C-alpha cells in the first residue's frame, strides 16, 4: 500500500477538522494579539506607577471578571445562538485592550482589565461549547490539542510581531493597538465563517433549573458495559476533577502573568529575552499538544494528567535556581511540554463530564475554576514577590502537587472507568452545520 503524500495528508486533515477550522483560525488571530501584549503588560503597568502588590490586583481583575462571567455566559450560550455571543465578546475585548493607552492610573487599569476579562468570558464558553458539540467524544482530546496549538501558534508569532511593530511604529503603544485589531479581526472571522451546531441534546430556553442545576444526585459511573457517554448532572466526579486540575494549572498562569517579566528582568534579562520565553512556551504546545490529544483519545487521560502536572511542578521549582536568565528558555520548554500533555487530557475529561445540552455551561464552570485559581495566585504572587521574587514559584510548585492529589482523589476512579473502550461513540455532527 502506497503511503499518503503530504498533500494527501493535508487534505485528510482538513476534511477531518473542517467543522472547526474557523474556530482554530480565530484563535490563531486573537492569540497573536495576546502574545504581543503579554510580555509588556506588567512592565507597562509598573512604568505607569503601579507597585508590585497593586500589580497583582490589576492582573487579577481580568480573571476575577471571568470568574463571574464564564458560568453566566456559559449558561446563556446553551440557551441561545452562540455565534453572536462570540462576535460581541471578541469585539468588546478589542475595545478594552486598547483603552489603557489613553486612560491611566491603577484604578483605571483595574477597571479596564476587569471589563476585558468579562468580554472574553462572553466568547470562550460559547466557542468551547461549539467545539465540543461539533466533535465526537473520542475526538475531544485531539480537538482541544489542536485548539491549544492554534492558540500557541498565535503566541509564537505575537511577541515577534509586537517587538518589530513597536520598533517601527513608535513604541509600546503599537502593541496595545495591535492587540485590539487582532481581536476585531477574529470577530470578523467568527461572524463570517462559523455556524452554530445543534446541541447534542437541546435544553429548554431559560429553563427554571438555571444555574442551580449543579445537583448532588448524580448517578454513579461504573466501568464496563453500559457506561453512559455523559453524566446527566453537572455535579459529577469527572467534571469535579477537571475543575480542580484547571484551578491548579491556572494558579501557575496567575503567577507567571504577574511576575514573570519582572522576575527575568531582575536577573538581567532584556525585553527581547522575556518575549522569547513566551514564544518558547508555545513551541511544545504547538508540536506536542495535538499528538498528545490523539493518544489521550486512544489510550486514556490519566497518565497525561499525572505526568503533565508533575512536570509543571518540577519546572516551578527550577525557575527559582536559574543561574542566568538564558537558562529560562530550556526550563520553559520543559514546563510547556508538561502543559502540552496536560491540556488535551483535562479537556477530554471535561468532555466526558459534560451532560448533554450543557456543554457551554460545563465549560463556563470549568473556566471559572481556572480563573479562580488565577485570581488567587495573582493576588498572592504580588504580595509574595514584594518579599522575594522566588516565593511565588515555590508556592505554585506545592499547589500543583496538592492539586494533582485532589484530582486523583475526586475523579481518579471515574476517569479510569470512562477511558476508551468503555465510552460509547456518538455520531459526528455534519460539517456543513458549522463551516459556512
């Protein structure tokens, strides 16, 4: 048998993922803007007179707003058209990203970051719900592997584009404008190319259960024949374990977003090296993530959850002993490899723990847990960094290991019971339903 050629493999890949390619494209575009902004944001705020303790509060405003917004807008997205929500969320994000250039001061930055976070919480649960409903349960790991790879493609390009643009067009202001433009462009892509898909089981519009649907009386999940594809209630061990994992993982994200740039510059790193570390984080996620997701779908999520979180914890401690800022590059590659293994695994668990007709609501709860971890970390990181810049990394390393233990206690048995072989496969959604 003749092996397929490269063009043939590309055509097969496009055919396989055609329903969700518009979402992948939108993620690439918007994350190019985020990638340009992330390295300079803490430095810009501190240059404008924000001290380290206050910086943690300002950085936390984004996820704090998402903590409120994601469950609410996830609930809404399961009961209305999702594409208009996605477009409006991206457009509002673009507007709020640019405003710190013209409205200054700690309070103004706090408010604007909160509004930007609220805007993204309109978009994200709806987008992830569409992605989950457009793919089979046995594709969720790989689908979210490619979704993460699309985000990291943007993160890979963003810092370089931001640096070149800032040099050519008059400084840091370019980065804020560029971030806004990419969000607007992504809104256009979503509005023109994405079509909503039917929920796997439609829910009544404005059903009375609402947000109180997080019931305790979930049915037990047993291994063997007859295992349901999805639990019937939002409160179940699978979603619960994913919530813990996401909160733990985003505790690290809050640490990095608050003090990473400041930590490296304190060791003598240039802004170029700081930007390079963000770019390097994207590489393993881009390269490893989709393949890890494919193996997760075939072999199960548990090993990837464990290995990913252990690797991330080790990296957190390694950051504190860097002899030179250049050593951050190999450590961050190691760290990102752990994230690339963890990310598709945890999304596969979310997929299996999402009741029919509640995919966006489940994504909202899952996302809110992550933002809670981010908020707590950002608030603590700023305070600890004022004492010693290494302390937030120590704390994050410990929290990651504790989070892994809790994940295994809450959901270990259920995750193993719903591994491939016990999970019924649902028919694919027709590609014409999504891509227009």
